[in-house]
C-alpha cells in the first residue's frame, strides 16, 4: 500500500487510517479470503479490505457489527476465517 492508495481511498484525508498502514499491508500480503475483525471502530479497515474483495465479518459491542457482544463472553460464531484481527 502506498500513499497514493491511501489518497484514492480517502481523497479528503488520505492519512485517516495511516495508523493501520502496517497492519493492512501485512493482511494484503497474506491474501486471506475471509477475515474476522474484532472491534472495527469506524470500519475504516473493514471497508478498505472489502473494496479489495476480501470478505470481512465484524464483531463488536456496538450495533452495526455482524456479531454484537462482549469479548469477555464472546458469542459462538458459526463461521471459520482465514485471518482474525
């Protein structure tokens, strides 16, 4: 991922997810088909990965996640994933 990639993703603020740079770059190199993202926040990384064809499922304690719950008592998620982050 380059600065140009980030600018294409968010032309208004190309560094909005700069802190995700190393993480996202590594995930793209691993080339997973399915990902479970725990605590997606504002879904910046989720959206970025989905735009690159990766199926991302989210788990959070906030409404809007695919699975909503508390990590201290996580629900049973009946899916398998190539990567969890």
